[in-house]
C-alpha cells in the first residue's frame, strides 16, 4: 500500500514538473510588453527615415530635370552638431534644390552620431488651404477640396520647424487660422467693412448669413494671396489674434533653440521670404533670437544659390557652400546680421545673366541708345576677367572664350524673345554677326520696380551681382563698362574724414 502511494506521489510530481517546464517555455517564447513598444518605436523610426528618403529622392530627381545643378564647396559641409545652415532665398524651389544635395552627401540615418537636419519653414505651409495659393489653375474646380487639405503631418515627418512671420500673413492664412481657433464666425461681425467688400464684393457684402467659410471658398484668389495683418478684423478680435501670434512666435523660436542645444542642425533662410528684386533682403530677427537663446556654441554654414536663368536652354543653378562661421554668440545683434549678409551674398556666383543685366542697366543709366554685338561681347568678357582677378566666384562657362560666346548667343536670343530689354525682332537673330546692332529698350530697363526674376530679368540680375560686389567691398567707380574697381571701405573712411 505504501509502495503504491509512493508511485502515485512520484507520478504527480513528474507531471507538475512537466507542466512547469511547458509554462516556462511558453513564457520565454513571448516578449514582454516593453519589448513590443521598443520594436514599435523602431519601426516608426524606420518609416520616418524611409519617408525622408522618398521625399529627398523625389526632390533630387525633380530638380535635376528642371535645372542643370552644380554644387561647390561640399567640403565645407561637415554636418557637425550645433550648426545653422543659412541659405539665400531666391526661388520657392531653393529648399528642394539644396536639401537633397546636403542630405545625400552625409546621410544621418546611415551614420552613427549624426543627427537629422531640421528645416525652418513658414508657418502658413502648415495651415489648411496652403496649396490653394500654389495651384491657381486648380482653383476653379478643386478649391473646396484643396482648402480643407492640410500637409502638416507630412511636413512634421520631415522635421520642419514652423515660424510665424507677424507682419506677413496672407489673407488666406488669417481666415483659416481664425476659423480653426475662433470658429466659423459671421463675416459682418468680425471683418472690417473695407475687407468685407474686397473679399465678397459689394453685392454680397450686405448678406448677414456669410461666414468665414464662405470667404475661404468664394473670395477671389488674388485677394486671398495678398499680405495683411490681423487689422482686417474688428476689435477685440484683432488684438486677441496679435497677442496669440506673439506668444506663438516666442514658443516656436524657443523650440528651435532647444533643437540646437540638443546638437541638432537647423536649415534656415534668414530673409524669411523670397527676394523680389534679386538682392539679399532684410534679415529677419528669428536667426539672431535663436542664437541668443541657445546655450550651445553655435556656428553657421552659409549657402547661396545662383540661378543663371536668362537662357533658352535649361537654366543652371549653382549651389555654393562657404566655410563655417564660428562662435556666433560672440557677435552683437547688428554685427551678426552683417556677418550673415556678407557670408551669404558673398557666395553669389558671377553668371552671364548677372554680367549682361549689370551692363544693360548701367548702359541705360548712361543714356546709351544701343550696342553692337561685338562691342557687347568684348565688354562682358573683359568684365568677367576682372571679376575673376578679384577672386569672385565665376561660372565655369565664362572662363573659356568659346563657351562664353555660345552662352552669350543664347542670352541674346532669350532677351529678344522675352522683350523689355532690346527693341530688336527675332528675325534679326537669324543673321547674327559681330556688327549686328541691338537697340536698348530704355523705358523697360530704367523701370526701378522689380517683383520677380521674370518681371524684370535685367534689373533682377543687376541687383544680384551688386549684392556680391557690395559683400566683397567692391563697387564700380563710374557707370561705364570696363570701370575700375576700388575699395568701398576706403571711400566710407574718406567720407567720414570729410564730414568731420
């Protein structure tokens, strides 16, 4: 009896041991909860890197099709932490053009110790209806859909840092933002009478049923694209919006400074908007405030993009990356603004568009009626050689005489076809020879205003080249071709002595 009891106990013990081993095997095969969250985070990180690769590759391919891209000074871009990459802003395509070249040069997701690059963008690109202003051809049929579409999530995956420009809001942005934060208010209660008429017209302005949604969907596109301030709204809404904008700007700049403190790299356009006339525009206070707020020893890598666009073929885009500017925190606010301006504008490349635009504007100011093709070629060639001797960045096609002449012939064809530069016809270019006479269009060349590079190409190119000359303390003594270059600093010193 005792033996049977002993056997039963032994079998029960064996079964319990077997069950324990099975349960232990099952528990060891299942991952703990923290491991699941870890692998999920890694998967999301991989998706984010993949999305950036897709976007960067698309930008790279698209810009390569649109432009003949040349990159200079890649050895200056080291992707070091605590770096601000400051770039000129001459086209809307500057960021798609520059970022892929820097991104593929050193891929941060393939190299340990390198951090991803953050891009500072305008705040309005994160607002609903942003695409409405960039696709005006689709406005008639697709505005109800485009006005509701937001690209905020897509931009956040690209690590963009939005910054609000308090003095440059489009009417479209103000309406969308107010509707999102304040609600779909009645237009008669919130808009001033002047803007109510401009948005809805005189015949519909008296309708009390109109709301912000109606203005977003039905207002003319040219009015929605205008820049305005919150003063388009009545009080106290206007004051409340301005206070909210101020708080938003302070918070956004603080977030950017924290990115630098953590060792991140910031890509920013100090001008804040596309330059309308080719010059390096007034620098925004965002860069100086970020440098003053950060605790790190910040340095800057200047980048300039020069477009040789006065061409009948595909335009050339020259990306010039300059040497690093160290210890930005040692400069005062005004000194930092001047250092940034000179560093970026001084990287502008001398192109055929800049040479010709500069010569044409100066000739029109002198009252010169026209020029022969041979004289223009010799003047531009001698000017290019002087700029080269001064050490200014020069397009490679201007260094060889044969390439120079071929490029000039295409520029003349562009100028005659474009108009507002010469009074010649296209038929005269078919028999182009050194004695061909080109008559200047003074009324167009002397027009001081310039909205974009297509509006006044000669003035735009002239201003761009003048920014380069001023950045290197060089200026033309007399408004004539082949003039001698002298030091601008000496002239300023002589003026101070004379005034004293």
